[in-house]
C-alpha cells in the first residue's frame, strides 16, 4: 500500500473506492442528461424568447415555468417528491440507479438555464448575419450559436458538474450511496471526524480538477 | 431585379415605411440616404425579408417573395449578399471558416469550397489572413472578410447596411473601392445605405433620399469616384477643408 496515505483511508479504501464509483455513476449520468436533454431545452428556451427566431410566448412561458419550478425545489424534497415517479420508471426507489433519476432531472433543469443564458451572450448581429445568409434554424444553432458560445457552454457545464457533485452527497437518503454519503455514515455518524475530513479533502480535490479542466478547456477554445 | 411596390412597415402605431415603391436596375449602384430614423435600413432589410412588409410587395426577378416561407425565403437570401455596419463575424471561426460558412449553408460540396473561399479572400486582398481570427484584424479587414463572405456565393445583389459607418476615412475609401470592383468586375448590383453623403456620392449612380419613412426624391448623379490617392492624414485634411461629410439632416 502507498505508505503516505493516512491509516484510516487505507482501512476503508475498498468502501471509499466503491463510493467514488457510485458518485461517478450519479454525476456521470447527470452530465449526460444535461448534455443530451438540457442543452436542447436551453437552446429551445433561448429560441422561443421574445425577439428570437422561434418566438413563442406560450411555449417559452411554459418551459420557463417548468425549469424554474424544478430549480426552486430544495433538492432533498425533490428527491422525496419524485419517489413514486422513480419507482414507476426504475422499478425501485432505492439504490444508486434509482438515485440517478432525480439527479438527472435537476441536471437538465440546471444546465438548460445556463445554456439559455450563455446563448443570450451571442451578439444579435451574428444571428442576423446568419439569417441574411439563408441559414436554417439548425444551421444557426450548430454553425453560429454553439460555435460562438462554446467556451461559455463549457464553463456552464463545469459549474453544473460541481453542483451535481454537491447534490450527489445527499443521495444517501434514498440509498444512493456515493462519497458524500460515505463521509456522513462512516465519518460523522461513527464519530470518525478524521475520516470525514479526508473525504472532504478528496471531494475538494475532485472539484479543483474539474474546475481547472473546465477553465483550461474554455480558455483554449475561446478565440474571440 | 429588385422591385418594391407600395411597401409599408409598422412597429405598433409607428409607420417606419409608408407605401414606398422603388425599382432597382440590374447592375447599378443604388444609394439610399437619409437622416437617422428615416427608414433607410428598414427599407434595405425588406429587400431580403429580414423585415417583412405589412403591406405591399417585394419582387425579385419578377417573382413576389414576401409571401414565401421557410426554404424558399432561405434560397432567395442565399442569392443576395449582405454586409452590416458591425461586420457580424463569428469570433470563434477563422477568416477562412467565416467565409466558408456561407457555402456550407448553401450546401456547396466540401471539395469545391476551398477554392471559392480563397478566390473571395483574394478578391478582397485577405488571402494571407485566412488562418487569423476576427479579433486579430482591424475594422477595415473585418469588413473585407464580411464582404468576402457575402460574395462567395456569387450573389446577384449585394445589400450594404451602413458598411463604412464605423470606419475611419482612409479605410472607408478602401472598402468603397472594393465595392466598386465587385460591381464592375463581378457585375453585382449594389444597394448601399449610408448617412454619409461622401460615401453615397462617391459610388452611386442613383440615390434614393428618404425622410420620415417616405421617399423624398430619387436623384440620378454622376458618381464622384473613390479617391484612392489620399491616404491617412491627407484624407482627414481634405475632409476638414471641404467641410467634412454633409449630412442631409
């Protein structure tokens, strides 16, 4: 074993690895949901706004309200509120897989709002030029909006991922496990404060790596 | 060519354009001048339906286009180039990609794009800048890229919305020279909106003077030509001595 590791980490290493994998599953699926569903919803929200290409007051207001409601929920209450739905979809409301569903829901709402705000920063003139070139909505999204806002989208995803890590720490309430749940069960509840502190340090390191990677990538792809 | 027949545009109760009829002749350089709020940009933007008229017709090549939708409008727009005061380049694309995007939109095969993009960049004198990003260019160079983007699809008409308003006098002359070459060498009809009399006078053969959303008069003139001999400070001195741009307002 690596001699520099504190004894307590060595003692619980298999449980720690297991909880890291659980957190990775929950956060990973949340990131995937944010990208595959949150990105299109955020884009659609932007396009349906007043003065934009697909301006539609009813669609915008409905979608905007839905995103706001989901984001307004205290996350713990959202998890509990969603238990019947989670059971219906996943067949169970307990465990890592079941915990992933509410995480995905909040991830979609969270990222879609950040996407909408990122796209608002694209100069209107760029969209106007695209329209004057005969671009379709699909062209405008993929050849102009995403290209021009790509660093903001990466930074938004970085912020979201860090929030998802934070959300995942309370998934122990439905047996989701994860690194945060491990810190509470083994560190706090068993009076192993040293273990809890080490786990917090591990989480901080993870967050620093994600933040640094996000900022570096965003800076690299920003040519404006 | 382009013909507007009794077009009207309202924003709420405000009439930005009031029943205007105007015919643009093929191959001409047509200037539109007027003070701020006269409706000149709105009139120009109606020609490619960036603004749809509330009444009247926009006719291009004997075809009414203002009732067209979706793909048909997009096809019409692809045959009309447009440049703007603010250039509106994509900051995250290179000069080459900013020009190439116009061909991508028109679904031109990838193998044919490079040659056409380079041809356009050569025309505006920016061949060597193809790998630069817009932030690395001066205002005049950015407008040249926008021009290259607008002409790469071989448009029959180039709409210019205040193309030199944010440029210094020397760069303005350079851009006007490029526009003149586009008209003469590529046989592209040019419609240019400006509030700068010098700009309109140096290029246009016919000028529509606008006031309060209406045509005040259409005047035929002999273009004074672009003065290429004066550069830098000499241009400023000349403008100061001649009283600068005379604005119709």
